[in-house]
C-alpha cells in the first residue's frame, strides 16, 4: 500500500503523544470496505486531529455488524496504541 501526504499526516497524528486514549473524536463518511475487525471509511476532515478528508481503516471491534459498503455513517473513535478504534458507529440519513 502506498501512502500519500494525507495518510502520512494521519499516521504521525496517531503516533503523537498529544492524542490521549481518553479523547473521543467525531466524524462522518462513507463505508468503503468491511472485514472481521476493520471498517475502511472515506471520511470528511476531522478537525480535532487536524486531518484532511481521506480514506483509512478503523478498528471496529464488532461495532460494524449491520453496515454495508456505500453506507453513509456518523461515528466516534479513540486513538489507542497508534490505531483509530471505533467507539460508536451508525448509519446516517441521506
């Protein structure tokens, strides 16, 4: 997988010490792909992290059972051990 500037910036932000585990970030986007533990979402910019809009994987931990690719979603997540872990995810109207 090749990374562009937005993805590299996101990785740096995930690894930076200022992104504590207890901080919850909110976002919205479109589900691109789902597997047993990961949801790939094309999300809008996430201001709380300074991230531009991009497509990236989020760890799901069973939270994505009723989702299908193409669903518009609203979600919240935490940064844990360098990964974006979904706390809540639900389909959006529209």
